[in-house]
């Protein structure tokens, strides 16, 4: 995944706007501020590819990126944005549900979890949705540089315990830091393996 190989394709606000399902795809999900834009930018080596999605106006958009010869990268907007109007949240949840349940080419979801916070109730909700949609998901811990090794281990233990209750969860957890570059090669290899 090099910068030159990743292109923004489109932002989608409804199911009928989805690009043709002519290749595999992987999606990235996570709470607002989890570090999703930073991770996608670091992964692809591009600055500002995934713009900050922290504003309510952008909470409904699913952003598609193409990779050369590989899967679509799909940036699902951050959830759990406290100040989003209820109508916006409901519309977004509907689209998210329809997308996860109805996208046959969706091969894996990467669910981002902040290493400082661990799995929160909103993360559990999306994981349950993924279980029901039979979409294999893998937890990617973000901002690992913000904790000591012992702190990371503590969160990892909590995450493992919670994942055990999710049938769609892939057992391997990826620790990352966009800031330090930690885990990026692992993630790139996982994505390449899907394409
Ligand atoms: P998003 O809302 O999930 O797209 O989150 P952003 O990528 O905008 O990141 C939210 C905040 O966390 C920003 O202030 C980032 O600079 C910070 N951040 C993101 N990734 C890292 C990381 O790996 N390490 C550290 N220390 N901070 C990070």
C-alpha cells in the first residue's frame, strides 16, 4: 500500500451509491477520535487521505478508496459522536446496518479500539452487528505509544475477554501507533493478503 496506489473513489450516503462489488473490500470502523484517519493516512503513506471525520455533518458518509490490484479500503465514519443530532445518528445506523449485512464482497472489518480506553459499549454494539452480519472482524488497537507496555497488556486482557463472546471476532489483535509506525507493516500485510 503505497501512496501512489491509493486513490479516493467516492463518499457514499445511501446503499444505491455503493461502487460496483467487483473486488474484495475491507472496512475500518471505530469511535470518533479513536485515531482512524491517522491510521489510514499512516497506512497508505498519504497525508489527509482520510480527513478528520469528527464533525456531525460527515457522520453519514462511507468513504471508498481504491488500491492498485487490491481491495477497496472503506472508511466507515466514527460512531459515538456525542453531539450528533438523533436523526443523523439513526440514518447513519440504518446505512451501516444495511452495508454490513448486504455487502457480499466485504471480507473483513478492522474495528479500531483506543488502547487507553479498551472496548466501550458502542464498540460492543458494532461488534454485535458484525456477528449478526457474519462479517469477520479484527481489533486494531490504536495510540499504543500513549501507554506503557504494562498499560497495553492490561487493555489487551480486557479486549481478549470481551472478544471471546463475539463469534465473528478474529482472535489476533493488532497493536498500532500511527505516530510511531508500530503495527503498520502487519496491517498492510493483512490487507494485501485479502486483496
Ligand atoms: P478519528 O476521529 O478516529 O479519525 O481520529 P484522528 O485520526 O483524527 O485522531 C484523533 C486524535 O488522536 C488526534 O489528535 C491525533 O493526533 C491523535 N492520534 C491519532 N493516532 C495517534 C497515535 O498513534 N498516537 C498518538 N499519540 N496520538 C494519535
